[in-house]
């Protein structure tokens, strides 16, 4: 059997050993924590240096960046002007082409009518100088009268005392 003194010495020895292990563990944790702090400090210094380098690079490249941005804006404006001008040119061309086609059709129709009996007679009247006065109802014996619906008529009184005439354009 063990006595109380031996038991106390054993407990004290166990306590001492536990204290030594705890101290060693704490010293190891302290060293590891200091190492981690050093690593974090180095990483923050590298990050700070990188940020400074980036800021310096941006400050140096800012005028170049602004020049590129201005050139891009100028190119966009020029392309817009070109596209707008091209569209207006095409629109004007199409409108002019359509108007020219319409006039050509009208001229063709007039030329076709001029070859009819009525067209030939109108040409003869014009050559004699009677077409314009006839169209304006400006001949002796003829007068302009208003019709029922506000239309104008060139009329002449016939031998039968009846009015004869035509609507004026």
C-alpha cells in the first residue's frame, strides 16, 4: 500500500509533468501564432505593394485610356453619320426614282394621248392659237356659268336657244 505522502508525491509529479507538457504545447502554439502573424503581415505587404503598383499603372495609363475612349467615341459618331447619310441617300434615291418613274408614266400617257384623234385635233387647235382661249372659255359668245354643285361651265347659247357647253377644269 501506498502512504499518503507517496500518493501526494505521485500527484505532484503528475502535476509537474502535465504543467511541462502544457507549457511545451503553449510555446508551440505561440510560435505557430507568431509564424501565422508573420505570414499575414507579408501577405498584406504584398497586397499593399500590388495595390500601389496598380494605382501607379492606372495613373500612367489614364491619359492613354482617355485618348482611346475619345477615339472610340469619334469612330461611333462617324459611323453614325455614315449610316445616317447612307440611309438618307438611299431614301432620296428611292423617292427620286419613284417620282421620275411616275413622270415618265405620265409623259408616256400624254404622248400616247397626243397620237389619238383628240390629241391631233388639240395640237391643231394649239397651232392655230385657239386651244388656250377655248380651255379658259375666253372666246366671243362663250361665257362661264356656275353649275348646281359649284362647278364651272363654259357655255354658249345655240340657235335653238338652248345652252351648250362643257365643264371647265
